[in-house]
C-alpha cells in the first residue's frame, strides 16, 4: 500500500501586468516536469499569452527541459499557464546507516590524477561554489556537529536537515533571492529557497556534493487522510539532493524535515536557484509591473 | 682599429646601462658586447646623437598624448584620461628566436582551443583526470548555459594572447594565457605606428616584420564562415567608454573598418542578431567582443548585466553568429591550469609543450599544498579564480606573521590558490624619461595569435611591457609602467615572410552600417560643438563690453539668465567653473564626452584638435589668463574642430545628423538670445546692438552692408532673415531643410515640415516698427520675441522627432525579471 504511485494535476499560472507597454520580451521557462525513474509525465502543456513570435524547446546543461521564447509585439500583460499530469512513484527505501562515511565521500570527491566514473564526475559538478551558494567557513562551523568522523553520509545529511528545520523559522517576506546567504544563516528565517541554499552551502563546505531541486508539493490532503501541514505548497517549492554513495542522489526537504517521496513533483535541478528559476526574462519597456503566481497541486484518484 | 674605436664609443654611450648578473639582458651578451641583432639599431642611434634622441622621445610622448592613447586605471583620481607611457625604443627579437616563440604560441593556441571544445562538450579531460574538476566547475567563468553549444566553425579562440617573460637562462616562459577578450593588439598597432613615425625608415632598413597583415587576417577570419561573405557584417562589441581599454576598442574598430557597438545597438529577433542602424535592422554575422562573456546575455548569463544583448546565447546555440572569442572561453585563463597543460598536451596532441610555463603549483593537491607552504618565501601566491579579488603576493616580502596568516588561508581553501615560482624577468634598455640616457627595465611581452581557415597565425611582434622602475619585476599596466613595440627582424630588408600581407585599406570596403547610437552621439557632437561656439562668442562679446557699465549690465544679465555664469560669483572665475551646470566649462566636458562616444568616426587630426582646445582651456584656467584672451584662443580652436567636421568626415547620414545637431542648436541659441533681449518689448541700447552683432558673429557684415551705427531693424534683418549670412537663422533653417531632404530615411508623417508654421509667423512680423520708441514699437518687439520663443520650441520638437525616428532608444528600460 505504501508503494502506490500517486498522480497529480499541477497548474502553475504566472501573470505579469505591466505599467506600460513591453516592446520586446525574452523569456526562459523551466516549467516542464523532468523525466526520472520515479516520475513520469502523463501530459503537459504551457500556454503563453500573447502568442510568442519565437519558441524553442530544448534541454539545458543540467538536463532539465527548457523553453525559450520571444514576444515581439507590444503587450501590457504576460500570462504563462502551465498544466501537467504527473505520476510519482515511491523511491526505494534507503537505510541511512548503509551509506558510506561522509569523510570518505568527501575525500573521494577531491581531485586525484586518475579517471572518474560517470557518477563521480556528475557529483563534482555540484560540489563547488555557485553564484547563490558561496562556501564560507561559517557554514562549515554551523554544520560541524552533524558531521562527526565516520558518520554515514546520509545520516549526517539528515541530521543537518533536522538541525536546520529546528533552528530556522519559515517566514515569507523576510528574505529575497538577493539576500546574502550568510545573512540568512545569521537571521535563521526564510523560505524554502533559503532552507535549501543554506543546507547546500553546509554540505559543500564539508566537501560534499549537493543539488538544488525545484518542483511542487502536494497542496491538498489525499482522500481519507488528515489535512497535511506541509509548508511551501502554494508556490513552487525547492529542496536539496545530496550525493550519498552507494545510493547515488538522495533528495531531502529541509523546509518540511523529510525525505522527498511521493508528495513532491520534480521540475528541474541545478547548482542553485539561479540555474532553475521557473521563469526568467528580459523585457524592453513595461515600467512598473505586478506579478502574481498561483500554484495548485491536486491529487487525482487515478491509480497508476 | 676603426672597429675598436667604435666599440669604445659604444661603451661610453652605454656607460649608464648596466647588465644585471641575475637576469638575462636583451641588449648585452654575457661578455658585455651588444648582441648582434641589436647592432644595426645601436649604430643608428649612435650616429644620431643625444639631441636627436631627446627629440625622438619627446615626439613619442607628444604623439601618445595627442592621440589620446589612454590606459584608464579604475578608481584613478586623475580620471578617465591618463596618458599611457610608451618607450619608443623597441624590443628587438631575432628571426630565429622568433620562430621558436611563434611555434610555441601556435601550438598553445590550438591546444587551448581543443581544451575549450572539450570542457563545453564531452569533458573527457575531466573524466580522465587530466584537469581537476574544481578548476572548471569552481570557476565563475565556466558558463554552464554554454555547455553543449558549438561555435559554427569549431573555433572557440579567434584571438588568443599569451604573456611571456624570459628567465635568466635565456628561455621564454609562459606566465599566463588570455582567452576571454585579450586586450592589447590595438595598442601594439598604435605603438607600431608611433614608433614608425619616431624612427622613420629604420624599421624598413632593419627588415622589421610588418604587423598590418595580422589585422587583415583577423577581420577575414571573423567572416570566413559566413554563408554570404559579400554582405556579411562583423562588429566590435564594447562595454563602453568607462572601460579601461575603450580607446583600444575604438582604435581597433576603426582600423578593422568595423562598426563599434554597445550592447543596446544590437537586438535579437528569433535566432538572429541584428544591428540597429539608421536604415533599419542589419543582420550581424560576427562579433569581436571586448565585453566579458558572462555580461553578454542577461537572459541566460548574468542577469544584472545592462551591457549585454538579451537572447545572444540563443543565436550562438543556433549557430547563427560567430563570437570572437566564443562565450565561455574565459575559464581557461586560470593560472592554476598551467601545471596541468603539459599532461593535456600529451593527451590531446601527443606532443610536448614547446613553450614551458613558469613552475606552477595548484594548492588543491595535498602534496602541492605541502610544498607551497614549506617554500612560501620563494613563491608568488595568486588566486585561482578571478572573483576572489586576490592580488598576487610575493610571500618573501611578508613578515613572519603575515606569512602564517597566508598559510592558514591556503590550508582553509587550498583549491582557490596557486603558487608560482618567482621569475627574474629579463631586462631591456629603455629611454629614461625626458633624457637621452639608457636605463634597464625588466620586460615581459604579450604575443597574439588569430584563428584563420588555414590554422592559427601569430602576430610577428606584439606588445612589450616594462616595469615602472628598475627594481620592480611585476609588469602590469594596472600598476603603472609602460609599453614598447616589439620588432621581429626578418633578417633581410625585403620582408619576404610578410609578402602576403595586403594593406588593410584594400580589404576594407566602406559600408553604410551606422549604428543608431553612433548617429545619436554624432547628433550630440554637433549640438555641443555649436553650443560651445555660441557660448564662447556670447562670453567673449560680453567680457569685451565690461568697461562700459551700461552695456555690461544687460549683457551679463543675459549670460546669467542663460546659465553661463553664476549669479553672484565673479564672472571671470565663474567662466572656468565646471560646476556651473550650463556653463562653458561643463559644455566643453560634454563635447569631449560626445566626441569620445563618436570617436570611431573622427580622424586622428580631428580628435587631436579637440584635445588641444581642451588642454588650452584648462591651462588658461590654471594660469588665470585674461578671459578675453582665453576665449579668443578657444574660439579659434573650436573653429578648427568645426573645420575638420566639414573637411575630414564622410558626408553620409551620420554626418547629416551631426549637421542637423549644429543647425538646430544654432537656431535655438539665436532665437532664445534674441527673444530674451526683446521680451516684453524692451528697447535695445546702441551698444547692446553692437554686442548682439558681435555675439552673432556679424559685426563685419553689418558694417560693410550698412556703413552706419546699428539699428534694430537691420540688425534683426541680418541676424534672422538674411540667407546669405552664414550666421543668420535663415541660413540654418535652409540648412535644416536641405539636410532633412538628403537623409536617406525620411522622418515620416510630414516631420520635415515641422518648422514651417513657426517660420511663417516669424516672416509675417512687421520689422519696420522695431526701432520705434512708441507703443507700436514695444508691441512689435514683444510680438517678435514671442515668435522667436515659438520657433525655439518647435526646433526642440524637431529634435525630439529626430531622436524618436533615428536613435536607438537607449533610454528605454531593459530589465531582468524572474518569477
């Protein structure tokens, strides 16, 4: 019973209303569900109004589906309406104690002049500093208590997740994407993005590899289940994946203090938020704008 | 015997120059004799004598200053225009020695090109352990969005530069690679042109290899792969005049015959990038960029960049534009890579590196870190990544405590640091500032290579950089110091090796791609040139009437109400006050600014004439010269500058916009000045009319025509309506009409007629009563003043229409948004 796949209907509506006319607009969309062993896409569509003059679908350097478009007629609003039906399967159960000692993993990720297998090479892409995640000593000090020598890497990462969850207060509006991460660490408040960035900085400061994952979280309780109190469900959500051999990547949600399972729909991953922002663009003109984002994640009764 | 005597003379002449036993000496062999390849130049200089040498040094200095060659050091309190030093004595390299350097540079360029292709493609060099992943994935210039892109011709590096220095053993060592947007080839060219003027004939007689062909090759290489070479368009992309090497961008662009553009001159539509020109959008096939790659596209790269071209990466991905160098190429500039390149060369080419690099340790490997910490004293420590903002440190110069702090830093983040052996650079002779004696300066060189369809080619020359003083061996323009031309001797006077080089002018077909922003700058250049002239005339005429209080008072009031002079300050001081927003000093600054932005269109003499007048004005300010004398001289300078506008510039649409700027400015100035004097029907004193004619530059014309003391009606006739008077309003509105009709792109919507109504009102005015003292006279003057105000207003509207139609709308907000 606990392995039943779940199906979701997700709608992610982004709407800009501009104060003046936008003459030309370039947008990059990362709104399509990413295909993975434990996630399949049943259907997906993005409707953009006004009609783009140019549109290219492709994959970014991290393997995420990406859509690039241009609108070249004057317009005073933009709506990007993404719909998808997705099936999420249970991930294999992993006993944290069976993962390799974290210091051994960190050592394995340090350069040595010999060949790497594909998995190790992939891990190294997520081990260095990135624009939103500078690796500073304060992060390694903060995380130190979780990383006792010889502790299995997944156990240490989960201990770190518990610590962040316990220390931090979920507080929308306190931080922005531009808020320096050290300030977030000192203030102990923020949203899912901040929880994820702090955790990634801590992991990388220990020499481990960590990804930033974006997606959605189930909003409404399943039938017959009590109402969930998951945080971050009314917008796009973000969490972390840590490289934990021999299991490979294991996804952890520090905002809700749990391992990622069938409640999460995965869209994209990268080194940090900058690599995966759902909608990023440059407009010419437009003046002040108002932005509204609505996300709903509805469980479907369908049994896959 | 004769030989011996000559050598004695040699010794005396060189007495001030001493070899340093710890260094290689470029001029003297170990036995103290002049090296054979220097001999011909040395004997020439001997024959010249000290006076000629002094004159040569002075000539070089003056040419540098007058050409406005600048190396702008950021945060330099001296501002944007610090002359950059050129030592006219070249660095000589023999042909055989050069061939070795050349082979090494060629090998390195193609190796690094392959490294880039791998790092942005399969990453095999990382997978097999040849290059540490930390150096790539931890480098801020590894641009992830570029991974998977492939330049349309497979070339990542179109222009490559390498910094070299010669060690005590006489070998050349690589200090670092420049792959992002190498600076300096334009300076090398400028150096060559100046030094060739200082030592005419010498270069030819010595068989110095020409470097012009290198630039022709660069231009050809950019467009080599365009599907339609005949209409293909390449541009030089600059971050703009605030950049430290902007001069070079403008210089290169002009020499290559390519438009110099900023990000907002380009626009991406679909999968194509276009230049916004006066005639509409023109497809761009190649971009020689002097803008760092992460700033090139705010949509996919740095979002905070206002300098880039939104969507450019999409065009690259579609293979529709050649970027030189390709986006992402900065990642291999890290010094940390140097130690790994020998292995990479073996792995990729099966060859040894022909040019060794200075011994380099990347601290990310434990044994390297241990070695570095132990041998700190003899090493230079550098950051591995440019965003560390870590200045190179000579650890030997530090105190024990500082060294310990440094060691702790290395241990905390070893992967972020590199250590290099401290090399004793070779030394070369250099003219001591101002005198004709020789001094020794440590010297390094930057060599350049370009990709051509036949493979890489190396510039037979380059830029040598010398330290600012004899004891210093860090050679960097950012830290002062200077540069030298490099003469590669071919061994014969005929220059056989460079025969395939054609003068660039033959290859450069003039075209009519005028970037909209350039047109805009030319328009403002015209306006400010005219504005400076008008204000100079107004001030000069005003200071001239100072002895006559009755005239001085209203004249001064005019200057003050037009904002030229401060309301309370002493006028002769306020004249030089750059803080006076509408004053002459401030407008001269704006003129210089507009000229800087239009520089790619100004001839060297044209540009120099501006520098001369600016300098004179500032010298007059410093010397507190009499205002009238200063303004007299300034007026001559401005007239010279205006003369070049007529004689030296191609008369295309850009020039027409410049002329429109002048004409409209003139109309606005005269109409506002006259309106202000006549407002409310005021009567003008006779002396005021003299003053007005002087301001209007029409005193002589009036005298020859009317041979009588001035009266208002004929004065107005002459200043406003007389089409044969080149200083009259009428002359200029005819000019406006003529220029508008010649513009290849019409304003549309009857825009050309915009002044007509205002002129009709003016023409309808009854001029006869203007001199009358009765109420009819007052009314006539007041009405005429209003008609002038109206004309001024309409001329302003025409300016707005021009800018709407022809300019690039750079004022429009470009913003990055994310949700």
